[in-house]
């Protein structure tokens, strides 16, 4: 199983189906959910019936794919998570050379650089251990300045604005991407 080494402030563990309460915990703040689904809180039923089965589709501990819980090392407080998975994981043709990265942190931990630090740590290890990956991608709603800032800190560039189609709901989105040296 691939491990993400601790950073100066954070440590990581790959989530499993038993970690539904951690996913639920982050999604209980309308402001956190504002740029995900317009502010609707996620029910535990949705976590169990939708989110966990989706995670199971792409979770691959050997490659580092999945949702990584992020904890502050100083006190082991759970801050949120970083996901990394093949782009188009839920389509008939998921990408083998483009991975999507995303993050969701509790609001009280926003603005402290945790998302950039955590996403960078996860991306660095997964990309280093999967030499076939040619690009790192992320999507966000166009007015989600916080996430777009993280994308830029990760070295990603704006690619396009588009309608992101998903079974969880279609959303107006922007795609940022970083091409990797081969």
C-alpha cells in the first residue's frame, strides 16, 4: 500500500468504507458545501449509498488512489480530506494517464495553507509512484476562489469552463491542469 509521508504539519491515512463518519463530518457545513452542490448538507444515507460506492470504484491502495484523510500532526485533529482518482473514473473510459485531485476541509481550517500542503503531498507521492500519469487535473465552480488558488499553487493552469456532468448533479465548472514532464 502506498503511504503519504507526513509533512511539517500534517499526516495522512487512506479512508475506507469504515470511515463514513469522517466524510459525513466535513459535509455538515453549508459553507463547505456551497461550491459542491449549492450548500446542501450530505446525509449519512447519501454517504453510505452514493459516496462510499463511488470511492470503491477508484480506490486502489497500491497506486495511492482514494480519499486521504488529513490530520494535523500537532494534535491529531481531523481537518478533512484529499482525493485522487482517474479522471472520468465513473465513465466507460476512465483515464489511465490523467488523474483528478480534489480536497474538502472543514471551514475552520480554511485559509491556513492546509489544502495546498495536503494536496501537494498526496499529488507528489501518487505521481512519483505512477509514471504513466501525464497530467494532474482539478475542477471547481468558477467562483470558488479558494480552490482555484490551491490549483494555482499546485502549478495548474486554466484549461476551460464547461458543464461538468455527474450523477450527483451537473455543475458549471472550470478545469485546471498541470502537464507532467515525461
